[in-house]
């Protein structure tokens, strides 16, 4: 499966990580590992989000039908989709890399207040 990166949402984040490779080594290695796993598979990997749980943000912004995520270092989530490709049959598209808090906000999860 071919693996691509969204030019407006994922590539700038990846470029920032690459700017300080020493500090971001674990994250960069994890992204490369996910990419290799997807390239060598015909099946999606990671957690699958059911259609009715996909935030409207993703449906509207990316016009997607499926959404997956990988748990990454430092509680980040690598969000991606699988779509049909004319040349490869299927391709994975990395959408964005979210922190735990960003992920919770995007999906409408909130922290419980302590008493």
C-alpha cells in the first residue's frame, strides 16, 4: 500500500519534528515504523473509528469514509485514512498528529472534574 501525507496538515508537523531530529527521535522513528508497516500490508492497522464516531471535522475537511489512528510516543495519535488509489488499489493518507488533549477535543472527550 502506498503511504502519503496530507500536504497542509501533516507535512508541516512532520517538518517541524525533523527540524530537531535529536529531540523528536522517538516520534520520527514511530512515524517511519507505521509507514513501513502500512507499505507492507494490504490491511489497515491501528485503531479503527466507526463511521458514526468520526468527528464531522474529518468528514467535512477530508471527505473521508474511514478513520484510523496509531498510538504514538508521548500520548500522541497519528490519524490516517485509507482510500482507493488508481495506481496502487489502496493508499494510506496521514492526516495529522495530535496530542492527547487535541485528540480529546477533536472527539468531544472531556476530563472528569475531581471532587
